[in-house]
C-alpha cells in the first residue's frame, strides 16, 4: 500500500517543453514524466513507487536519459522500470493487462500518466483501474495527459489535462446501476464521499441515501 505513479515511455522524438498544471508551471523538460513527478510525487517516501513501462525500443532510445532525470530528484521512493512487449495480438493485450494489474498493490493510491500510452491503452487501463478498485481496494488519485500538441508556440508552455473525472463518471454510472436495479446504496455512498460538490454536504446526502435504502428494504 502506498502512493504509486504509473507511466509509459514512448519512442517519439521528444522535444523540450514547459508543462503547466493548474497554477503550477514546471521547468523545461524533455520527458513528460519528469514534469509529472515534480507535480505529483514530491512527497513520495520509501513505501511509494514510480513505475515506468518500457518496450524494448523505448528502453533503448530514452530510458537512460529519463532514469537520470528521475534519479537527479533524489526521491526516496522505489523506481520500478518494467519491460513489456509490443502488443500486436489480442493475446498480447491481455498479457499486458495482467502485467499492469500485477504491478498494482493492495490499496495503492494511483496517479496515472497516459500521455505516451498505446492508442488502445487508456480504455484498457480504465478497465484495470475499475477491476483493481474492487479486488485490490485502490484509490485513483489522478489520471493525466500532457498536451504537448496544445502548447503555446511563443512560450512553449503546454497544458496538462486532468482526466480523472472521466474515470469517476464510470464509478457513478456503476453505482447508479446497482442502486436502480438492486436498491443497494453502498457504492453510491462511496462515490458521494469522494466529492464535496453536493450542495447538501456529503454527510447529509449520505444519510438521505441510506434512509432510502432502509425504506426500500423494509
């Protein structure tokens, strides 16, 4: 159990860029992982982990440089490079699913960078996160995309998009389905606890949800 940053290293001809996230402006970097680790991993400790998935081509082309950039930060957490094959068949994709899932520990707090993941991987990883949420009780802290192609050509500043709410929407839809079909409110209450946006306040809304469940079961 711990904080866990997960990313994929690609094979592109990466160029220097400055990434911004909210009111944070990063330093000039070549690799988006360098910027994300500054944004999200500054408080990582010895029980936390940074996992970078690498194909053979990505490893040969970029890993030495990225590894040195990460090591220069002198973080106490575990740096965990994981070799993967290029996925050319459905069997390869399911093998990758299992490999990624096995790298996630019980009750991990996941930060996921999907910037350089394969085209199908965001959908696959959302499935992995959903699977691990129930079987490993993980918490998804953030899903991010570094939009290099949307950078300002004058300042060379590119935005980081927070896609976490897309995953949260899946959780709400699942909770709503369970509530609608079975009258069970546990998942719905859990979703409410994860947000402070309800005008009733989370505690008030949860009590109302639990009251509805009790009335249904009577």
